[in-house]
């Protein structure tokens, strides 16, 4: 009998995943990851880790499987929390959940599971894995979107490697959320109707401003309004002769200086804001809602525009540096000069967008058929062929 370690989070998805693994004949072990100690100021009462751990323990008892809590808080702080602070400090917006899956769940946690004699790790992610045999006889693993399109979590797994995928099982990928809850109700699991966690990976709901203020000091600065007819928004035909030069031009973030607009108000630190943000600007009296279109953490200026269709928010291409390009399917990666028509997304739950990849010597361009709202440096772009996630990269 093969052994599978299930990452029990205390939620209904991982609980049903554990049940399905046991039903399939595996020897199942439940492990809860404790990734955080601080329960004051930064973590709300909506999802404290202690309550989740207790729920996971009770579910394990209900399912009749062994259970243990493991403390990964040191690894989490080093690999995820410190990364978050570093990114926000320089005006980039990180995605800790994607990095958590790559570095914690399917790296540190996976190694622990294997050391316990497990053959696989299973999680409650809404996605699927297929095994493909190439003509050479070599096996490759494909990451497929979950059946439930509203819950598909393949985007969060966009940095996984073939080695990691070879040891992961996704028991609920063929189920819809309603089916998962029905199974949990039939089993009378205590978390059958528990709300989904909306917080950071295995931590809970974080009050981000307070969280960042632990390491990033408040600094009073100015909010500057940029008009929608700003001269830099006028398209240039100078780059039309070269596809690469054209993409390099349109993929770059717009840069501004204070004199390009007018001062509307103040803020307490540019590094507390992100592109596309609407809340916490505390400025009224405008015809349309204000959105952050750019942040300058050196001069401590937040630039804003009126309306969610402001030209400063819309771009039709992005660039991923060569070191940041990752292929889940290395056998399908393209070579320098090659193009590939794909579907892509730049955030979780965004509908897939028609796009074209262009590989260059310095990295990878992603050109979208339609302009995209708030392409944000530090976030991840993931590209697909139909339902299969082929690769991803950090937006530069």
C-alpha cells in the first residue's frame, strides 16, 4: 500500500482530498503546516492558525488517519515574508501564495513528507495532473486547470517543476466546490460549511498595511494626478519596423515626474501601494474613482489617474527577464526568435486572455490581443495551451 501525506489546512478542500485518498486505498497521513506565530496586529481573528490546526486535527480523527503539526515558521519567514518586505520596499507587488507553493508546500513540506516514507503529497487544490509519455519513452507531467473554472487554482502552482509534479496528487481536481461540500456534509465533517480562507498561504487574513509597517517605515509623500491625455500615452510609429523594439516599447511601465501632473493630497508611504489600487487613497471630490497608476519609492510619490480605463493603467504587453522565465513543461519551451500563440492571465481568477509569446535573447515578451488592466511588476504571468499551464514568469 502506497503512503500519501495530505497537507491538511483545516479547510474543507484538503479534508475531502484526504478522504478521497483513503477511499482510493492509500495509507493517509495528515500534516498541518504552522507557518506563523504572531497573532497580534497583522493577523485578523477570521482565520487564526490555531483554529485551523484544531479543525484539521478533528477532521483527521473523524477520518481515522494519523495527524501531526509541523512548524515551518522559520522557513516561511525566510523564504516568503522577507521576500514580501523586499519586494514592497522597491515598489514591486509580490505574490506570496505562488512562492509559498514553490518553496514551502512543495519543497520543504514535500521533503518532510518523503522523509516520513510517503510516496506522494496530496493537496486540496482545484487542478489536475496528467502523465504523458513522449516518443523517447520519457514521462512528463502536465498541470491542468480544475473542472470548476470558478475555483481553478492552477495559477497558484505556475512555478512548480517536473520533479515536484511527479510527487503531487490533486484528488479534487475533477470536482466542483459544491460536490466537495456535499461529500464533506455526507461525512459530517466539522468544516463542511466553513468559509474559504482569503488570506496568505497557510497564515490567514493579513492586515497588509500594518504587516508591512513592521519593517517598512511610514514616510509622508504626495499623491499626484496624471491626466488621461498625458503626452506619453500617444503611440509612436518609430518602433514599428522591429517587432522586438515595438514590444520593448509598449511593455515598459510608464514613468512620471511630479511636474507631469498636479498634487491632490498626501500618503504615508509609496511602498504601501500597488498598481491598480483604488482603496486607501482618501481623496474625494473627483468625477471618477482614482486608481494608482505608478509608484516611485525613491522620491516617495504615488501617481494616480481617474477611472479604471485611464491610459496609465492599460498595457498590451509585458516582459519577463530570462532568469525569471519558468516552464512547467520544459519539453514545450520555445527558442530565441520563436513565437507561440497561447492564453495567459496576470492574476488569479482572471479569465484567460489571448496572447502571443516571443522569446528573445534577454527574456520573453507576452503580447495580449487586448490591453490589460494594471499589469504589475512583481506579479506573475502564466500561459496556457487550452487547459494546460505551460509556464510562467515574474513581470518585470
